[in-house]
C-alpha cells in the first residue's frame, strides 16, 4: 500500500468510470465500497453513460445512487480536484485508452482525469483497470510512462484458478483484487490456497 495511506487517512476513495467496455467493474466497485463502509466519490464520463446503456439494464440514477458523493465530470472546482482533499487514492474502472493517455500527458480535459492527476502528484495510489486489446506500441509506452509516474496498471483479467461459475464472479474477483491495492479486503475475493492434491517436499 502507498506510504501516504496511513491509519489517519480518511476512509474515502475516488471511483472513476470512463467510456471503455466493462462499466460493470465501476458499478461493482461502488457496491464493494458501500459493503466496506468506505466513502465513495464517483465521477463518470459522458462516454461511460453511453456504455452503461449498451452493456447493462441500469439507468444512470441506479449507478449514482450507489455512491456516497457524485461529482459532475465538468466540475473542475470539485473537492477531488484538489490535493488538499485527502483520499485513499483513486480507482478508474474501467479505464479507456483515451483516459489513460490524458493522465499520462498531464493535459486533463475533465474532472475524471484531473482527479487522477491530483492523486499522482500527491503520491496516492492510482489504479487503472485498463480495458483494451490488442495493445499497440503507443498503448504500451503510455502504460510504461504511467507506471514510472506511480500508477498501477491493473487490467481486469479473469483468475481461472477460482473456477468461476458466472460472469459476476469474474467481475467481483477483478474488482476485489483492485481494491487489495488500497489495503481493502472484500469478502467475495477468492484467495489462492496453494496447489491441491500434491505432496509437499
């Protein structure tokens, strides 16, 4: 866990939802934070609202109702736009390539990417659940740049050792593992228990 997250850090986390496929990751992150008693600050892009309508039966109000605080994507005066507003960091789930690119350059056009930039400059954890494949060299270089700046690139890849029985289990495992990076433990996560059926040496 990042050294700037201490026992006195307010239990609040920023959740960004960008327009990449996989809006359910952000929705379930909000559910998880509510389960854990963590104050969530949501900012959702316009493209994400379109994705929500294509990938789920949820209305925007169904998503915003899950958050403790909702910020307009064009509200650059919001609390989360300032480093003096203390948080545990920020999770962007899912993170589009465009969003990733803006954060990497520091040329931010919305509260979503401004908040991420603030998290980086304050040396707080920034976790990006990047959704894109295949990746060209420009994508990979952008990821390298972000990693060098302190961000954590955490694509939501399925953990097959858990033997998931549904898409929901796959999503929850990925979300829970992302929350691990903030020192948060969500009960749906299945932990590796070692190889089964093998004799120990």
